[in-house]
């Protein structure tokens, strides 16, 4: 049993993913609420990486397709699965 947190690299910066149970439960609640894709992605980034990271990522000027990859990457991190598995699971739930 390890208390190590997963990390994700975005734009050359390494971010620690807050995958604590309560945080993941909050993320799941936000996903259930729905909203626009950009709102869901921003909320997920904010919850799992923090508001500072969200601001830094916003300043990178990324396109929505890149944000989608980040979103799936975060989902993969908290579930300890590949990005491809995260994409497939998310599609199956919709």
C-alpha cells in the first residue's frame, strides 16, 4: 500500500493528481451534473490538479481536443487505467 500520488505531464510541467477518495467522489458528482464539455473539463482539472494548475493550463492556449485528452488522462490517473480504457468507459456511460 502506497500513498504516492499519480502525476501527469502537461506542456512540459508535471502536476500531481489529487486522487483522494473524497476528491474523486466530488469529481464523480460533477460529472453526473453534466454541463458543457468545457465546464466539466475545467471542473475536473480544478478538482484534481488545483486552481493554480487550471490557470497555468488555460494560459497555454490549448484547443478543446487537447483539453479532452487532459480530461481522459486525469480520469485514467484516478482509476489507474490507460487513457484508451478511460475513453471507452466514458463513452459507454453516455
